[in-house]
C-alpha cells in the first residue's frame, strides 16, 4: 500500500531512470491530457511530496500523480515485458532512449505548470520525508481539532504528509492508544512522541524493500493486516474495523489489550464506545526507534 516511504522510493526510481534525459515517448492516457505531447523535452527531476509525485519537465511543466491505494510506477529497460498489470490499466508512459516509465492505475494524473504546483500539493502539511519537515508544526496541526480521532487526524495530509492506513495503525499501537482516541486525550507523556516516532518509522523504511515496524525478521508489522492473529506482545487477537465516514476504505487494526481508548461498538465499525483511562505509556524500544473538510486531505 503506497505511503510516504514507498512514494519516496518510487520518486527515486523515476528520477534515476528519467532525470536529465530527453523524452522520446509520451503517452498520457487520461481524456483531459490525451493530446499532450512531451516528446523532445528533458525531464528535470522527480520529487515526492507526501504521497504525491511531481515529475518536472523542461518548459515549466509538471506531471502530477498520486498512487492512492494501488497505483504504481514501473520502470523498464528496452525489450523488457511490461508486467505492472493489463494494458487497460496504464495511465501514463514516459520513455527515454534507455528506460520507459509506465504508470498503472493512477487515480490522479494531471499536467500543470510548475509554477502552479501549489494547486496540487499546497494544502499538505509538513512532509515526513521532505526538507520542510517541522515536528512542532505537525503536532500543532494535529492538536488543532482535539475532538478528532487520532487515526483520522493522522490520515489528514493537511496535518502532516506521508501517513496512510499502515502507519496509522502501527503508530497508534506503538503509542498504546486506539485510533479512535480523540487527539486531545492523548496522554501528555506520549503527545510529543507522536511526530518524532512517525518520522523515525518512515525514515527507517524509505530504503527498505519490505516495510517493517517491529525490528523482527519473522513479523514485519505489529498489527496491520494481522487480524485475528495474536498480538506479538500480549497474545490477544488483533482486531480490525473500518474508520471514517465510509466514503473510503480505511482498514484499521489494533490490539484490544495493549491499546487504550474508544473502539467500535459491537456490530458497528464506526461508533466508538466509551473512553477508558489510557493505559501505561508505551515507549518504543531502541530497535523500534530505528526502525479541514472541503479541501483535499490526501
């Protein structure tokens, strides 16, 4: 699932393959830009911004893409079979003499002036893997709406950019609270840990082919995707529910024993129960350390 670390990796692959080279093939398979021709232009750089990709091209143009849940960019050498999915899922092709980048299942693809990039990414908060990272500002953004659930606040890219469903669930586990806990009820000893831990997790994984938050070889993640298997810490069955208003799939995982706070009521995935007192502070181990409404929130 694309999140800030995997988008950073995709940007690096694309930059290595395309930057400084002239495009000899250009094919944008979306109606609005189907007639755009980028051939003959040099790719200047490919930059990640949160979960967005900005491919800057000679002539003051930027190709903006977003992977959402299952989009991807693949890079192929000449003669290599394209294997990212069926042809009808291809949304973009950018080719140079020695490499071809193919974008599959891209829900967002637009060509804009580089001077207008803020129209696509200007709403984003501090980027966890970007030069603008500011933990104080990120925390202030998260705390701006203290009644909002922690999980939803973390997914709102206006607060901090780069977290998706996986890191949302893993961060809440490491902090010892459920994703339904109101941000303002996060214990004082854990509040300043939030942006620091988020930064450490994404930085630790941006170079890894397989994402890991546990520091273990046998299990890569503490809770995400593990329901109803036993918790790696206490053995209780991991639980799963959707979080949010139902407009998008938001799979959310937590341990009912290790994490304190509201949880969905039985038979519902959206109505949290009463808030129990937070449990003891969960301080990540050294290994683990290594390792607002109408506007867009992604």
